[in-house]
């Protein structure tokens, strides 16, 4: 039987660190989508109570990235390029979280395979990070337009 233990190398640790960063930035993106959804609802002129805001916020935080992307597209005027980027990150996120290591397990056993996977995960992390920063900027603009401080929404 073939040994399936990963070598305890720095490169293996780096591979798993980049996997973790990829997932982290997807969650940060989910957070920004939740914030943006909440802010768009507030911008519609209805001033819900603090309890209603907290309940809505918690409900949206439990939504998946796909659910948030589908919903925000009805409320926020993303460009075609931004919509495409959101869809691509969503699709790639699902692949990374659900299938990446199942499909690539053999590559984890070689330095060249791990290096290739690290490059892929870095590219994805950077893509998700840039998108999250862009959404963070939209949220900051909306906080200002609504006369709110970001701390009030937290």
C-alpha cells in the first residue's frame, strides 16, 4: 500500500497556509457582501429597529457566498466585470473548498506539485482579496452617504 502521509516540510505548511488564506478571503468577501446588503436595505429609506438590523445581519451571515451574490445583484449596481469577477470567485471558491485536494492529492506528495498548488492558491487569494477590498470601498461610500459610522453597523 502506498504511503499517504504528507512530508512535514515547510512547503507543505505553506501549501496549507495558502489554502487557509483562500478560504479566509472568501469569508471576508461574504462579510462585505452581507454589509453591502444591509447598507442597501438601509439606503432604501426604511429605518429598521436595532433588533431588526441585528436579526437581518445574523440571517445574512448564515447565507452562503452564492446566496449572497445572487441577492446583492438585485440591490447593487455592479458593473458587468464586477459581476463576472464575483461569479468566478464563487465558482473557484466552491471548487477549492469541496474538490481541490480530492482532485490534486497526488500533487501534494512532490515539491513541484506543491509549488504549483501554492501558486494557484496565491492567485486565487489575491483575486478574492482584491474583490473584497473593492466591496469594502463600496461599503465605506455607503456609510458616508447614509451618515453612519462603520462602528455603528458592527
